[in-house]
């Protein structure tokens, strides 16, 4: 397969893809019009990105494009809706950066409590101010509230126990039973967590249902002077409400993400928020450890190789969980040329819209069984015509 990699991927992963027989082109730094042109000229079947944005124009330029792999967990830099409309698979590499993000999360919590960035800034400026920085609250016994209990949230739980923090969490999928297994407290609503927590850490995925999840109501519920950490996505947080909380309630914030941050590795940061005295900002580096990047790259290579060998997409994010199929057509038939073509011709004539299809071969390759899920009116006369084919052993259809 022709593979275009436009963000840095480990050499070991690139070598593994080349060794598997793929034609791999690595052109880091491509974006916007340059990326569109590279896709138009190179005609890749697979596009691998990390932070690079993949809008509709890129997909329009590459009719040969079959698979877009996001070498990371989130995929909001890819126009998934357009990919789905074009029949392009989108896959990610979930869980591989969880430990790295959790480590940064704990570092940011410590930075807030000990004013570490301000300590360093004053020292570099030649100012010794021990009295100012000797008033940390300490973390032992404080309450950490975690929004989102996916891979990263669970990794944060593991590390937070070492600091003797009381841990509570909210997640749509978190049950009382699972909370008990993790030895944490479950909150019914995000605002319940906000009211109780001394420290809030956000680890939900970017999705329509989480957009603006942390809003004015959430910040109003937080304790005055509490800490707020976001290593998730900027869209999850209402930044205007967050600024209000810093100004009016003394909330101190540490974030690895910010709205309208530069898309490249270098650039000018234009943000008044970044200059707020209650705000610490890191450069969207949550997943940027050697360990995490190696694991992500290996997973990206595994996704591509599996797709090339089997046609199956691991970690696919734009496949329908439930198709509109209304019936299942099962056809047991001899494994001969043209049998399935004849079956599908009858399906076409009947106006049935095929949603899913598989054909498995029995040992000895004498017979096979096709299962076709379709949307349509399963008239018995169509089933009878299929069953009458000389190489069809039996045919039936049942409603789903």
C-alpha cells in the first residue's frame, strides 16, 4: 500500500511498514494546501497524522485514500463526517499515551500546589523569594475529582493513590460496581464532583456530548481556590467561564490544551488567557514522551498492516455500531464462480440495500455460507428464486 506520513513517527514503526512491503513516504510538516497537493500527486491509500488537520479538501484531493490513521487517541483534527461520506476509514491508537498524560497530570497538580513555574521564573530572574513560595497546601488527604474514567482517568487513579488523595470520579459509563472495584467514589453529576473536589482533573474525550461540559455551572460549584487541570481537549471547557472562575473565585488552572493553539510545532501563541497569573500552560505535550510515542507508532503500524492483510480496521472510529439492516439473508452454496454474483443480482432486482455481508468457506472448499444483512422487504418469492439456483444448497431470511 502507498502510505503518506505527515507527522513524526518512530523510525522503528516506519521500518516495520517498509519491511511489510508498503511504499512509505514520510514528509513531516505538510499542512493546508501543501498537504492537499501531496495527496493529489502521491495518491496514498493510507494517511498517517498526529496533530495535522485533515479537512474535506484533503480527502477530495485523494480518491485513492482508504484509511486515515490518527497516531494518538483523539481524532478531532480529522473531518470524520466527510471521511464517512467518502467511505474512508478513520482509526486511532487509544490507550497508548495514557500513562504519559497521567504523568503530566500529576506534574501539573504538583506545579499548582508548589507554584513550581513561578519559583523557577523568579530564580532565573535573580529573585530569591522563599517566603512567598513556602505556603503550599500539600496534597495528602485532599480530594481529587476526575472527570472521565477511560484509560487516562484510570492511570491517574493509580498515581493519585501514591499521594494519599481521596479520589472521586464522574463518567457516563462509570457504575457503582466499577467504582468499588477501583476503590473510588462515584458522583452522580459533574457538579456533584465540582462541589466536593479540592482538585479537578479532566479526562473525557472530545465529542459533541462533551463540548462545553465544564461550564459556568461547574465552576460556580467548585470550591474557592480549588485547582483545575485539563489535559483533555480545550473544547470540553468553557474558557470564558474558566476565566471568570480564576478572577472571581481564585481557581488556579493548569492546562495542556488551549483554544486556538498553534497547529505546528513552533509558532506564535496569541492568548491573553496564557498570561493570566492563575493559569499555567504547557505546550500540548501530554502524549509527548519517548515511551508513549513508540507505543503509538507501533499501534499505528499494526492498524495499517492488519488492514492491508485482512481488510479489517482496528480501532475504527467511524463504523456504524448498528446498521439500518432489517433482515438477515443466509445462503448456503457451493463454492463456485458466479454463485454470489447471481444471488446479489436477485438482491438488486428486489431493491434490497445490502448493509453488511460476509462469506465463509467450509473445510475442503466445496461449500460456503453467505450472510447478507439488508434493508428491504423480504418477499418469499425472492428467497425462492435464490434457492432455485442450481448451486445454492439452501436460502432463508429472518427479520433482525
